[in-house]
């Protein structure tokens, strides 16, 4: 190993190099980092299974960045709502699909009225992330109900944490 380098390297340094090389996912995935971070396939499969959804659902989402945000959201919400156990070295996911507010949190967010059908209890008092609105609206009816149910539970969970 030291054929070209004549120096002593501590064992801890080798361990740190190995740890950094293995760690390909950030410790907290946000909407911004999700667009440039491919989720591990085992997490994707576990999240879709836990939600009762087929992975082919994402083929309906045209925008590649929104597709990645959606997948990371599903990973995060299924863990947050204890629908599945955490997998070793799984990052935390901090992606909100909706919020309740009198004013829009971002110009791109859409009113809750834009969600078609399903279990969305906050239609007149909520704002929906654009990637989530598209994901829901391009999904089959059965999947819309599941997705809106997960988002409503996540929103209720977060509102309870704030109150």
C-alpha cells in the first residue's frame, strides 16, 4: 500500500476514508438535495411495499427531478408514520408534500383544491407542493387515495408536533 507514499497513516484514517467512500446519501434529504441523490433501491422497494403501491407509479411522473423528490418523500413518510422499519444507515428525509397556511409558502405551491378525488381533508385550507400535486393527479384513483392519505397523516403528524 505504501509503495509510493513513505508515511505512516493511522488506522483511524483508513476507517474514515472507507466510511466516506461508502456514504453516498446525505444524512438529511431535503427537496433540494433529493433532486441530485439517487435513493438506494432497497429503500425504494421497502417504501413502495409499505405504502401498498407499485413502483411503476413513478413512470407517470414526467419531470425527473419531481420523480426523485416524490420517491424520497415516500421513503420519508413511510418511515415517519412507522409504516416500515428504518433500514441501516437510512438518512432522515425532510420533505413536506403539503402545509396548512393562510398564504402560499412558495409561489409554485398550489391550493389544496387542485387535488382530484381521494382522502384530502384540508382542501380549502392547504397548499400542495407542485411535485406532489402532479404525482397524485397522474396516478390511478386507488393510488391517489393512498398518497393523499399518507400526505394528510404526515401533515397531521407535523401539525401535532408544532402544537
